[in-house]
C-alpha cells in the first residue's frame, strides 16, 4: 500500500528515463529516501574513499561534456578555470574540449586534440572540476588522494598543496614547454620493472630509451627516442611480449623532458606551496608525500622528467584497505574512462583484494551519446557511493536538467511469496535424484560430442555440434568460443535451451576437450621454425577456422559467441568473415576488454580471470594440469588481441571508422575487475551495426553463474 501511495503521489520534478538500463534508471534522492539508512545500502562500517586521478593517455574529445551540460556546479568550475587559462593558452579550452558537431571528423582533429597544449589542460580541468563537484557539491570526504603522472597535480591542488590559479599557470607552462621539447614516444609493455629496465639498458639503445612508468608487477612503460622505441617494439614482438604505443608525442618522465623541468622551476619559484591537507600518494618516492617534498619546488619541476612509481602507490592503497577492515576501500577514478581500474585489479599487495573501484565518466571508446553516457556513468558512481554508505548530500543529485524526485519507501519487508513461472527450472527448487542424474548425463554428453570435422594434427580448432537444428529449419548457426581454460562444455546449457531453428556449435581450441593433447601453434615453435613463423601459423589457423565456419553455416545467419578469451577470438573470426564477404549477423562478447585495452594477464592475475574455486586452485591437479592450460590460453589471448588490433588498423586505415557492420552485444559483470562496466564502451566502435551493452550482477564468474541470463540476451 505504501508503495502504491508513493507511486501515486505527484513529484515536484519527476526524473526522466535513463538512457540505458542501469542503477541510475531508478535513482531517487537517496539521502531522504528511507532516512538515508535503508534500501540497498551496505550494513556495517563505512569504507574509506580514495580519489584517483588518471594521467595522459586517458583523454578523449567531449570528456565530461555530459556532466558539463547537466551539473551546474561542474560547469561553474570548468568555466572558471577555462577563463583563467584563456590568456595563458591563447584559446578557449572549451572549444577544443567540446568541439562543434562534425568537427571530430575533420582531418587532423585528433592529432590537434592530442597535442600537449590541449590534452594536459583538458585533463587537469576535467578532473579538478569533477573532484571539486564530488567534494563541494555532494559532500564526499575522501580519506586520501592519488594521481597518476599529471593526475598528481590535480590531487595536489585538491589537497591544498597548489593554489588553483598557480596550478593552472603551471599546467599551461608544462603543456607549452612539452610541445617545444624534443619529440619522442611512450610504449606500454607487458614486462616487470626489472625486465623493462634491462631492455632499456641494452647497448643498442642505452641513453635513448628509459623505464618511465612502473604501473604494476607485469605492466610498465618505456619512453624515449621514436626510432629506438620502434626497435624495442620489434624486439618484444619477436619474443611474444605485448606492447602498445601510447597516443603521446613526447617521452614523458625521462631525461628528454629536462628542458621542461628547467622552465617549470622558474614558474614554481613564485608559487607558495603548502603541506597536503589530506594523505597524498607520491609518484616519485612511492610512499605518502611528506610535507618537505610537497613544499619543495624541485619535486614539482622535476616531476615531468622522473619515473612514476604507480605500483608503489597502489601498494599504499592496498595497505589502507587492509587497515580499514570491513568492506575495505572504495577507489573513485575521477576522470575519463577506467584506465587506473585494471591496474588496481593487478595489485598483489596484502589487502588488494579489499579494493573496489568506481568510474565517474564514460570510457574514451564509448560513444558520448549526446552527453547521456557521461550522465549515466556519473549517476552510477553516486549510486555506488551511496550503496557503500559514503556520506553524500544527494538531495542535489540531478539527471539532465531535472533533479531526481524523492520517494518514501515502506520500512517493512516484502511478503515472501514465490512467483516462479517454471519452478522446475529454478535453482531455488530442490531437484529430485532422478533430475540430478539426468542433468549430469546431459552435461557429460555435451562435454565430449562427436567432432563434425576430423582433428587437424597441428591442433586446428574442432567444430563440435552441441545441438542440431531441426531438419529444414536451420536459420541461425551459433559458434561458441569459451573462456581461458574452458572447453565447449561451457555452452551445454545454452545448447539445451536453444530454439529448434538454431544450431549450436562449440569451437574447441587447443589444450581442451578433444584437443587436450594439442598446443597453440604460437605457443611453442616446432624445431627449426622461427617464433615469427609460429605466430603466423596461429594467425592462419584462425583464418582457416573462419573459412570453415562460413562453409558450415551456409544458408543460415552466423552468430559468434565469445566469453572472456573467446570474445577476442570471436572478434578475430568476425573480421575474417567480414573480409571474405560472409559477415556474421551478431557478435556476442562477454567478460573481455576491447582490442587495444592492453590488460596483460599472468599467473598473478588469476583471481580475476580464473573461474575455479579457491579449493580447486589449491589442489595439485590444478597446479600440474589446469594452470598450464589456463596460462597458455591467456598468452594465446594476448596474441589474438595483437592480431585484432592490427586488423582493425588495416581495415580502417588507422582512422576511427567501423571494421564490421554486424550487430554487437557486450556483456559484463557489475563487479568484474577484469572487465569493469565502464570499459564496455571500448567495443562499440568496432561495428556500425546495432550495439547494446548489458550489465549483469556479479564478477567474472557471470560466465558460469550467469549463463542463463547471458543466453536470454
């Protein structure tokens, strides 16, 4: 009755529908609803909140424009800072950050946007305006601050080390001097800091390449002379090490930027620096910033030419999470996309498992949707903070031009009535012994079905039918590629529930199921074969797989289903099918970062990727048999990502066009550290067809626990 009364009561400013299904679609004034303590809020101790500020490489045109349009406080901060910067830059930053319609398609637009004089002020203004909005408008009280590279200047300003006007002058000078500095580049590599330092010290490019950033245990950034970086990248490619050039035209955090440091010293001589009012992570030393460091002009001047120790900063956050106990620590990434979230997920320090991350703006690869994408992500962040019991002043929360309406909900529990339409299919209904036996028999039958094609001695993936379509009514053929370590048995439930007009075919990859004795061609080069030739053999294997799928599906629509590692392989097959004139009808990807995301996985990352229980992971069988298979799959996944990224560059000529024209479904878990919801937009530029993103409750285990929901999509 109370619910009906609340629904019938007129609201002074009803909230419009959210642009996409998410927590924000029903957000109300959460502070007043239920007295601020009921609903879905977590019980117990409030976890401390840390604000994280990403650096260069995270930028994109129109970042924050949706919030600029809908949040008056954010708009005031941006307008004030852009007015201060205008005489320093010689242009209005808003004209570059929020371009006119169609301007992004002009030749040279992206290169001009990525110039230091645009990106550095744009990142600083966006992040500081968003941080001030959260703290001053919504009352968020962070326990600590941390910034990556230029993000540390944002964190220092919010912490009171740098006055805002002086910080803006410093950033404008840093940007101008960076543009005048010696050209160079930065290369993200899947190497430990020790190995990256060894590569940088090789005689062939010593003094030309340096270790610039230590992001995590297995992820670093090398920077230096362009030609030397090309040589390093070629070397790493020959060793099978993943690398990616960053969209930065200078070798930041290396001696090549010392001329910039000298110029900044002159500006800092006129700046009154103060100790931080909040704990502030220090990029240079790796620990918490001391007052002496914060007030030392030489630290801030030399910041641009010294290496960043972000891995040590993350260890600090892990220690803070451990100390907090309870629900751990909530990190809010204040800036474009989620570039820091994957790095936190890779942290292995004690307490790292208690770290959770919220994003505040859309991923750079996600379409801005007229501003709706930023509004959605920001609203989801507010919801996440409220659910974590962070003290917020949410009566000011808005959606577009309207404030959310307050709704009073009843304080009593709902009646425990059961409304399952098909009780026999519910996991909450205890099955009989006969039903359990029948289900086990069905799974065993699906796990090792007869192969439709003879197995290739080189380990060519086998097409294994899991469900035959009714004779004469095969309209759709679904080809399913499993996650790392998984076989075609993962799709047994999908096959069992498929309609009569759909044929479901599992793609068994080397090392699993019927191919358990086979190895990925690119994993171990046969005697006498170079590593490059082995990688080429693996690429040809996938191209041949696409040709066999096209032949097998003749006369029916092709659907490609890829879960985690299988998502990247499915994308590669889709590109081959498109090039051959047999494009798929639908590409469905779940639990995998987009091509070019550069999320390197190793044994240390398996808590994020492995779907095995802790008990299984502790067993000898897992270590001796399952683990090698899983790691081999993750390496194959990395090679597939490089091939897909190269294919996309070839298909689009290095531009921003779409390589596919099929429909695209992207699925992720709302607490998946390996593929956070904010990163789903990275896939959307892959196709010009209909695109949709679906967020399910859970982590990476939605691939097993949420298979029924995935199938319904």
